[in-house]
C-alpha cells in the first residue's frame, strides 16, 4: 500500500510542477497579437473527423467567397491542414501529431471541424482530446459561445475558461489502487483573471448590463471558491455592470425559467460547467448543430462547432446531409475576430434569413432535407442578393 501512495504522490508532484511552470509562462506573456492589421493573415482549415471535413469545407467555401478580394490581393491566405483524423492520431499515439501541430502554429486563426475523442470501449488508444490539446498548446484560454433567440428574449454569451478546471488535467489522473481513482482540477489566479477581464470587456464594449459568475463554490470550496472570488474582484473594476453569481445546478434550471432567463446576458464559467451548460443553451437556438464557438488566445484563435464528429451519421451514409450551420456561425465569429465586422454581420444576417425566415432549404440530417453543399450555396446566394 505504501508504494502505491508514494507513486500517487510522485504523480501529483509532477502535475503540480507542470502547472507552476504554466503559471510563470502566463505571467511572462502580456501582449496580444493584432489580427486585424497583419500584413498577411493565414487562416488554417482543419477538417477533423466524421462529418468534420464536410461541414468545415463548406464553411471555408463561404469564407473564401466573402474574402475573395483579399485573397486575390494576397492579404489573406487559406491553408488546408490534414492529419487530425482519429486514425492518424491513434497511429502516432498523440492528441495532435507533431507535424500537424507545426502547421497549425504557422496559422493565425484556425477553422476546425469536430474531432473524435476515444472513450472506454472504443477501438482506439486512450489519447487525449485533440480539442483540449489544441487549447493547451496554443493557449486558447477563452471559449466564447453566443446563443440568441430574439423571439424568446434570449441573448446570452458564455465565456468558458478553456485551459484549467477538470479538463486541462483530465488525462493526468491516478489509479492509486484497483479501488481508488483520483483526478485533478486546477484554478490559477492568472487563468481566472484573464477570462474574467475578457468577459467584462466584452460586456462593456457591447453594452451588456449583467455578468453572471457560475460555480459550485459552496461545495468545491478551494478551486471554485477562488474562481468566484477573483471574478468578483475583476467585476469591481466595471461599476456600470451588474455582477451576480449562481451555482451551476440552479443555473441549468433558470435557463428554462421563462421569467428569469432573459435576465442573463454574459456568463463566466469554469471549463466543465461551461461545456455542459452551453449545450443546454444551444437547444433554445435549434440544437448544438446550430451553434459555433470561438477559442481565443493572445496569439492564436480557433473557431469550431460545439458538437462532436457524429460518427453515427457517417456509419449510416448520411454525411452529405450534415448541417453546416454550426461551422457557419463559427465563421461569423472568425470574421469578427479578424476585424472584418461588416462581413461578419452580412454572414450572420444571411444565416438568420436562411435558417429562420425563408427556409428555402432545410437541413434534416437525412435525405428528407438539403445537403450540406446545397445549404452552403443557398447562403452564398442569399449574401449576393443582400449585396445587390
């Protein structure tokens, strides 16, 4: 028994040393890259697994249409990055193969399709999530997920901390004995302060009157308690914004409370809670297939769907009917992030028209609806009509 405890303590020491080194890197990295004023902006297109390449390539096609003039002028370049399939990742035994990571780091922003994460019982080795690995490797500390349903008064923006919590150490747990398994979670001052400041800056810039901090600090007292306390301290720097805090369990209930849910505007959440609750929130908008997200760091940014790779659709031969709207919503956020706000607004309005107003083509995920490419063409035709 003593040797098992010693081995577990050694593992814990390794985890803590790695996290302390990460803290020092965060302290040293102070400046943000100005994506808007680069001489040449490189957009990486990384399809991923399952339906990922299908919906990602369609979103890239719409982006290339919108940025055609800048591509021709040499101001924007699209690069296709292959090799993030589960087969290749399993072959090399890494969440992100070294050659793929090197290519990703040559890009400024990345449009990334869903990837498969192995779980118990799958035929793949237990490699880390490619999403989690990419967020750590590129230090994409903020996962931003907007949900809007105007007719229900819903206008929510979620700022999910992306590099800490249970997710960042999800592959670092220890089986102390056959009867005892332990996982780790982490909260740092630097990691919490930067996500909080980004959320409050967004609220101020967009005239959102309320920021809600979501934790389970009454039970998870150390890490969640630290997260809550630090966010509240940052909130004091924004006196015009109302700050409140909620526990994650009651928040999930209040999102379906028609009388209370319209009070929410901007959320700040630790990683795991943010993952769960944004899937619930996306259902109000039409499901996870309609929702995109941004993963923002100081030097890189990655834009993706919030759903997975849908292997069942591929196994049933329905991949061509996959809904590209999640990736198209992510493309809206990409355009906004690189300073092409007029293009972002144009694409967003076209999507609203195609998805909720005209509905000339409807995605059902089966041959009863439009194909992915048909819907993408519909969006581009709508953009052209809006411009004329």
